[in-house]
C-alpha cells in the first residue's frame, strides 16, 4: 500500500511543508548461541524459510494510483515465486533510480526522456506496453473558457490569459513533461521561479495534484486513467478538454504512451536482468495485455489503459505507433 505524506498549503495555495509520517521499523536480531532453553536441541532441524527473490520495479504514480499494479502484479509474483517491490514516483525520478542501478525494471511514460535513457546505455531493452491520453480538468464554471478551445495548446493559452489557477505536478514526471511541452507550444513558460501567483507547482504525484486542484478550483493536466479512477472523489472538477473518452479527444498530441525498460546489467552489476526480462515478457504477453485492457471497465465504464504490445523489441529511437 502506498502512503503519501500530507501537504500543508498557505492561503494562496503555495506549498509550506510536507509532514512525513514515521513508521516503526521492527528489527529482529538473532544472536548465535542465544536460543531459548528447550529449543537448542531442535535448532539443527529448523531451517529458516527461504526469502523470495525480489524484483525492484520503479514506475510512474499513475500505474499505482489507478490500482493497475495491485490488480496485475500478484499474477506475476505467483508465476515466478518472487516478490515485486514497487517504488511509484514521477517518471523522471524513476529514470534516475534506473540510472543509479537501484531498480531492475522501469514502467514509465515519457518517450523523450526514455530515449535519452536508452541512448546513455542504461537500458538493455525497451518495449511499448500500453497507452491512454491526457485531459485538462478544471472547475465546472470554467473561468478561462477551456471547453471552447480547439487544441490543448489553445486551452493553455486561455488559462494563462485569464490568470486562472493551474496546479502543476512539478515533479519531472511524464505528465509534467507533457504539461511543459504544452506551455511552450502555447508561447508560455510558467515555472515556480517566475513568481506567477496563478501557477501552483506542487512537486507531487497525480492523485495529490488532482485532490489539490479540486480543493482550489484549479485547472490541471491529468492522465485519463487516474482521472477516471478518482473522479467520484472530485465533485468540483470536470473534464473540460479531451472528451468523455479517448475516442472523443480532439487533440492527437495528448496521447500518453507507456513503456517497460529492462535496466542494463552491463551498466549496473546489481541488476537482476533475468527476472527483469521475465517480467517484461510477462507484461507483453497476450494474457497480461488482455487484463490491462479490461482493467477499469467494470468501475469506470471504459478501459483506463489500452494495451499495444506487438512483440517488438525496440532499443532504438522511440516512436508512437
């Protein structure tokens, strides 16, 4: 279960501090020769339970926030007799974890950043896994008139012109990267250092950013999967650009591609390349792809992610198929 530290904001929505929760860590120390009386004779016959092999997965927050990982990972753990330890952060942070060799495999969604990662030699292989799209959500009153925009960049221009509150993830995630690209296309460059009172950079995941936008009646950019999963808890927000489903999204530039990357053992000796490769193959298998495509239909009325594995093994330039 992912635990997110609560945030405190000032009256203008600025981040004041993050209160971290301290979790007790119990350490069991077994001292040789200190076995309780009565158990010493049995000690030679007692074998400690073998610890499962661990796969270290660094991934974007949307795969955890939507519940996708909780739905599909137990199947892999059962098939491999292993445990998957998940770190869910922004894609930029996940790639940095991979660069340090602190993860065996990555599941991320920033093709440009992934291409750099592969070019640097940190990835042994990369494959398309699934996709969805981005949407612009905001208050029902829509003070910037986003609903009338023809493209996402026009919607961003309207938000800037109206100086309407905008909540940015600000965490170098795939969503944050797409947001910055849209601001650039719109001829804008808001950053936390430009002192724009309407631009609120949080440094948080998608779920926390959506929650904040709902409280502050702010616009934000969200992947559709997380929005669909959380929309019932966000009564103050509406999809104002992107339509009710991916088919209705008028802007093709809002496609959101996810990829799986096996971290290179040649670069990082600690990587369990065999298990990481097995995970990637499992993720791309027909059975798992079908589960990904079915995920969310019973609760949201539509898929939260669309599988698009085609069996290719792409380690070169990344293109959206």
